[in-house]
C-alpha cells in the first residue's frame, strides 16, 4: 500500500508499506494492504511502519488523523 506520513511543512515517510500500526483514539489499530476505507483520529503514541524492504520504522506523535482510501494511507500528525 502507498503510505505518506506528514506534519506541517515536512514529510516523515513516503513510500510503499507492508503494515502500519497506529495509536487510534479508540485503541491501537493495524493497517494492512486492502484495508477498508477509513478516517480516524490518532492519540499520542508510536506509529510503526514495516516498509517494502521489510525495514521497521517508528515515529512518535502527539495526535493526528489517518485517511485510508484506494490502497493509499495518509497520516497527518
């Protein structure tokens, strides 16, 4: 799936991802390719990404939003 993680004026990650773990405001969530469309709020915590090369990346966030649509995930923090 295509993934973009951004904050104002800066892109933190942009590329293909195998999985994404997010600290959702209603609880942690795992996003995999083919996930249903979704818009959700995020709470403070760690965003964990497994990229196409199977490398693990982590980003600490304070809050944000995630939008999933057409095999594309956008995380705004």
